[in-house]
């Protein structure tokens, strides 16, 4: 059985299931009608070069991404227009869309190309990094619904988002930072080569006239850097002053400004040395650090837009038999809402009639669909899978679960830098102290010696010597080594500071499914009767995406080599119970115990695992016991972490029984089960109140709030995008052992930081008094600074000697 | 080396550098670096076709502006 790639999406399938077609004398294979349609559409439009650009990248089959066009009408509704469409003065409309299904730059190319070719579209640009598109069109020539339909026709999907919420602000800040950094880097690079001439002249002698030229050139370059690039620090210092806070900005601004003023004084009076190079260096380094923070915030905003954008803006209400599309904001408690298969729930409620399976994985993390019928409650955020349901809203949209999760996320994103605040207060005290010392030094020298100029140089040298050097290097150097060591072992720390907080943590929260366990059920026991045909069962379970079916399919393909491809007829998916199909007049049934009981078959019911039965013509031929397996070495790794003195707590949305089972297997005694996303967050908050520093490990959207609230959040590399985005650390290899390694590394790094800090404090304690006493001239300062930096760097490199268990 | 030469060298090189800086800032402000992935891939997909596309979009915009102007003129014209 040979496997061939689909001409459009590049996914491989066995030859027999593919659609064959002769195109210009060559045989083309398609996995579905959707892919075939898109292929012909692209070639007809002259966009066949898309496939050259695509290379080996695999796409989603077009039939999976294509949605029914029945909801297209909503894009032309008034409520939708008011919410998402911006009207330009020249009669054009603008919308921001998130394009779903983009895999590579060829996809971006194709979408732009097709949009450009559409009449009435004036501008279409797609950002490949975050899949966001901006489209400007003439509403008289083309409707928005047509634009969306065009995107869908080539196998992608688009939904709108509102950039005014967060993105515009985030983008604007990023751009101003970027330009400010460009100016600062340009200024400092040029001043440095002028300064080299200056320093050379300091040692070997230089004529005053040349020195003046260099001084003026440095002055011209330093001025825009200080006032344009450094504006952020002056603003920060000003706000600090208004609120009576002395912060790092104050120190940076005052140090740089004083050095600048003094340098002008030295330049004009032709006495002493200029310090324009220090001015620009201070500004540039601190500015780059701040820019990195801004970058990470932008990413979080992108993900949040993704969640909000995928939720519907309108729902179908049914009032006395009349159906109407109503904006979600206008839904009041008691309204009857119709839910179709594939729709996401936006408003919580109770089922009035009908029954369907719901995918609640985005809320509970458990991937088994849940069957709901009359009287059951449905939660917003879950996905209706297989049939039409009528339900009554028992909350309005703003108090529904999904909205509250998103709100919580927004809040916690802005609340995140707790450690940063602490660092700022500490540096605030440090800054104040240095400023006071420098002021006292200046007044002291001025009163006792009477020499204004000399007193000013000494005052400034105190600020400059204390400001950036060893103390500034102590943390970044050690964390840099720690972070790069971690990255080599598949542990990504998103920010340097996280190593430090991780080292301090004393409580570890673990999610169950996907974190301690694999998140995929696998076959544990098999009972097979005579007449069992693995190929038939394989064909049956292959028709379903249910995790249990997938688990069985994986088991069969691994265990049996002789599976042949069989085409079944009348395939039916029975709500959350199983599958049914016919093959050569035989009836195949596969599913759980209740399905077989319904069919009048007696089956053994008792097992602590999930059961799957397979019957042909009312005869049970096999049954499988499946359970979620623990991750490799989970128990050992958890033991190791416990030994480090960390309290371990398990948080799960699953039932108590299965939670307890897993907990006892890995040796966790504290278990909280049946938790909703907020409950997890609440528990973490409780621990915070008791003064604990917490680490949370999770993988799903359901963990996102808890992850965002925890001091340190760790996501599994294969988890949901949102989980990875709000988390501080990502474990790429999905192993619990890496968690243990992350602990070891962070603690070692933290020790390195403490040693470095201790040393640099010592350095400051010695250097600052020397500066105060007037013993520090530029030469000594430069020498002692480099020496102290070398010590810090050397000590940090010692972290590399750390040995891990099992591995080299 | 005379003082004038030093001034000239520093002045000219700083000026040239500043021109580059201004160009870079202009690129940032007009959003040319907003999408770093596309920026890197641009070299792979850059071809005549894209130029034709850009020309087509410019034509479309020009046509739209013309139409708007004509509409306005009609509005301003006194009724016969």
C-alpha cells in the first residue's frame, strides 16, 4: 500500500483513498474534493506557482478548513459593521482580520495575491508573524461577505478582531522605542570612535584645538540621544517626582543629564574632560533593556486577539418559532438560543431541547467530548460537536465564563511584573542613596575646598561609578549563562528574571492531563475473541477523531502489520458513545458499554479504565481497556523535586477518582479535582496570600488564567498557544524531568547571582567612598570597572560546570 | 593633518551616517519592519509579479480617487 501526498495540501494518504485526476497528461492526487477545488481554482486564476513556493510544507485539507457559507450574511450586518469596520474619509472601509490556516510564507503570498485580484480591494497586507491582515476596500464595488468568501474559497478562513483594543497601542509603543533605539545606537557608535581618539590623546597627548573639534562633534551627537532617546527616562523621572518616588529612571536621567551639563561646561571653559560617551552609553543600554519588555507584551496581545476573534459576535435566538440573529451583547437572561454543530458557545445556559456532544477541552483540559441533554448546563468556550441544540441563556455575555476568562487574562497580563516592581523599589532605594551621597559629596567638597568645578566632577563621578557597572552586570551575566544552559536542554526561560523567581519558589502546581500524563489514552489491556479482524476495526476507528478512537488506531497500526485498507458504508457517529458502519451486509459497532447495552448486548462493565467494545452483527469480538499513561519518569522527577523542599499540589478539571489514581501513582498527596479555570487561579491566589512563591505547570487554555497568575508559569511545548504565550518558561521536550532540571538550574543560577551581587556590593562599598574622597580619576575608574566586570563574568561562567543526573 | 580636514571628515561621515539613519527611521515609521518573517522571506518571493501587483493596486486607488472627485464635482454643479 503506497502512500502519496495530496497535490494541494501535501499530507500523505494511501493511494486507494485519494481522488485521482489527469491534469495535462499528468496524474494528480487529492485527499478531498475541497483540495481538488482549490487546486483548480488557483490554476485557473494563474496562481499555480503557489505550489512551487509551498515546497514540502503541509497544509490542512481544504475540506477541513472550509466552513459552510451560511454565516456569510453576518459580515454585512449593521452590528458587525459598527463593531469592526472603520470608515475612511474617502469612502473606503477598513477591517482587521485574523487569517486562519496560514502555515508558511507561500500561504501569505497566495492570500495577498487573491485579495489583490479581487475588484474593489484597495489594500491588503498580511502579517506572517501573527497572521493578521489589514484590508481596505470600496464598499460600492465589493461586499465584505464576498471578501471573506474569497478567502474561504482558497482553503483559509478569516475572522475579525478589533485592533483599537490593545494592538494599536502596543504597535505604536514598539515603533517609538525602535526609532529611539536607532538614534541611540547611531549616536553611541559614532561617539565611541570619537572617544577612542579622545582617549588615545589622553595618554599620548593631544592639541587643545583638535580636542575641541572632537568635543563639539561628540556634543552634537550626544544631544539627540539624551533628549530624544532618553526622553522616556525624563518622563519616568518626572512621573516619579510627581508621585514622590525615586526610581531607576531618576538615576538614569539625573546621572546622564548631570554628566551632559558638566561636559558642556568642560567643553566651553576648555577645562577638564568631557563625558559625552558615558551619557550615550547609559541611555542606550538601559533603553534596549526596556525595549525587550515591550516586545514580550506585544506577543501576548496577539494571542488574546486570537481568542476573542474566534468567538461569534451574533447568536441565533428563537422566539415563538421565529429565528433571528442577535448581537451577543443584546442577549438577556432567559432568551432561547439555537446552537448548530461546529459553533462555539459564547453565553452560558441550560439545554431546553435536543442533545449533543460538547468539546470542553478549552475549559477543563479533558479532551473527551461530554454528552449533554435537556436540563444540562453548557458553558461558554465549549464547542458544539454533532447536533442542533436549543438552550436558554442563564447569564448575559459579560458574566459568561469565556468573557470572564479573557478579562482575567487581560488583568493578569498587566499585573504580571510583580518581581519587576520589587526590583524597582530596591533600585529606587539604591538610586536615592547614591543621589544623596553624590549631593553630600558635592556640597562637602565645595564648602571645604571652595572649588566648584572639582566638587562637581567628584559628585558626578560618584553617580557614574555607582550607576551601571558591576551591580548592573551581576544579574544579567549569571542569568545569561543560566538561560543558555537551559535552552540547550530544551527549557526556554522567556525572561532572565524568571530564573530568579523560580529559584525562590516553594510551591509547585501541576495540571494532570497533558502535564503529568500524556493526554492521549492508550490501550492497556486487550480481550480478543475468534473472528476478530483488525483491518475492519481499524477502518471503523479511523473515521473518528475521538481520542479513544485515535488511541485504538495507534495500537492497531503498531501491533498488526497486515492491516489492509477497507472502505465502509453508512458510517454513523453516535453521540459521545461510538461508531456504527456496514461492510458487506455486516453491521459493525464500536463504542462504550452503554452503546452496546442499547443494542441489547451483554458486556462486562467493570473497569477502572475507559472501555471500548467492537461487535460485528451483535457479537462482541473484542474489547479494549484504555487509560491515559503517565509521562516518562514522572514519578522519579516529582520525587526529586520534593527532595528539593518544594511542596507539590495537583490541580485538575478531571473527576476525583481518576485524579486520585494518578496522584497516588506519582506520589502527590495534595490534590484538588473538578476545578474550573477560575478555581485553579483562586487556589493559587490563596497560596499567594500565605506568602508562598508559586510555580504552575500546565498545557491548555483552561490553565491559562492560573498560569498568568502564578509567579512562574511553565507550559508544555505541545500545549495550546495561549498557554505557551502567557507562560514564562516552556518545556520543549514535554518531560517532567526537565522541570526538575529547571529547578536545579534556576537555583544554581540564583546562587551565582547572589555571589555576583555580593561581590559588586563590596565593589561599590569600596569604590563609592573612594570616589567620594576624590581618589577616582577616569583611569582608575576604567580599570576597576573592567576588573570588577571580569570577576562577575568569570564567576557566572562557573554555572556551566553544573552536572545533571542521567545526562551529560 | 589640518583642523579643517578633521572637521570635514567627521562632518561628512556623520552626515552620511545620518542620512542612513533617517532612511531607517522612515522605514520603521511606514511599517516596513512590522513583519519580520515576511521581511526575511521577501527575498525569496520578490519578483516582477509583485511589482505588477503593486502597480495594479496603485491604479485601483487612482481610479477610486478619480471617481470620488467626479462624484463631488457632480454634487457641486448647479442643477440645470
